[in-house]
C-alpha cells in the first residue's frame, strides 16, 4: 500500500465486507430514513442552438 500497489483480492474482500455490514444494518433496523430526490424536469433543446449537442 505504501508503494501504491493494491491487492485486487483485498479490495474485493473489503468491498464485500462493507456491503454486508450495510445490508446487516438495514435488515436489523426498525426504521430507515432516506432522502428521495425529485427528478429534474427535462429541458427541451433550444431550436436556435447550432452547437450540435442534443441532436
């Protein structure tokens, strides 16, 4: 790690451990509060825009 070399097996193992920990917390909690964000309204492309994007 000090030399900048990371073992891919260890990375995967750590990710699975953290995911299992989060899953355990959700399963053992009585209530979970989350923020559901409203989707942003889609903007229509400007017909006067000649940039070539969005077509």
